[in-house]
C-alpha cells in the first residue's frame, strides 16, 4: 500500500513540475529541455524502484531542476545571446533553390535527410524552393517559389469570409457554461431551442456554435443535425 501512495505522490509532484515549466510539444523541446525531461524521469523512477529512498531526496533536486528551467527560460526571454546559447537559432539550408553547404555542415545535416523532409512536404525538386529553414527543434520550414505556391484568394482578388472557431457549448451531455458566457448566450435559450426539437442536453454528444452557422449538434445516437437548430439567436 505504501508503494501505491508513493507512486501517486510522485506522479502529482512531477505533473505539477512539468506544468510549472510551461507548455511544449515533444517535437518542440530544445536540447536543454530534453535533458531536463530525461533527468526528471530518472528522478521520478528512483523512489518507485528503491523503497528505502526518502521522497524528500527526490523532491529537492526536482525543485532545483524546475527553478533552473524557469530561470533559463526567463533569461532566454530577455537576452537574445542567452537564447541562442540555450536554444540555438533557425538556420537557412536552402536559398533561391540552392543548398547552402556551409550551413548544412554546421548542422551536420546530410542531403538525404534534407531531400526526405522536402518530399514529406510535397516538394521533389530543390530548385522549386525559395527558402528552407531548419528550425531549432529540428523541423524544416519550407517556402516554395512563387510559381509553385498554391493559389490563394488574395492572388485572385477575392475576399473570403473570415473563419470562425466553433465553440463547444455542450460536450458529452454537459453544458459548457463558461463558453456560453463568452458567447453571451443564455443557457435557457439553448435548452429552449433544443426542446423545440424534442432534445435535451443529455442527448447531445457535441454541440458547437458559430455566428455564421449557428448551433450545430451531433447527438449521442448519431442522428442528423435538426435544421431548426441553425442560427440560434443570442
């Protein structure tokens, strides 16, 4: 039983530490972040494997790592030189359709890997690339030449409607009151509108709202969207 409680405590402490260090995807971790993540994993595993190790002997170095990560992140935010030392800078590897060999050598980045990443973005000829930039996390950003870029509405002098993000107002039968408040919608209005279609919030798997489309729902039994739910008024 003691080992279960130790595991639970360690889990929440590590979770809290990771949340303190900020949000990052695994693919966006800098070398420094990656090293910190490995050390945290090792520290968390020790007291679970060795029951004789007191938890405080783990929490102290864990706290030091968190403070170090936060401190260096703040330093990188304030100083460009520190940012370059800690995280590095993006590097141009292709310019005007030509591979920059000197930058490739600095990164120890071979041509096969470059071509593979270009193919992954649908580009099979380096001459079609205006710029290719190796980002700090190791991803490749590509700007195709103008003649190879997809046509945009701006190219055709069109003004498309601004995109809206559908805001969930019901999730798995539960009304999202915070989102309703952000949308300036009344809960009673939504419930009344659903009642007109003989529906309850409990029957809804997902309901979203946009100004253009109104209320769109997916019921738990997969029924089609009732047309009367569109264009719900505030």
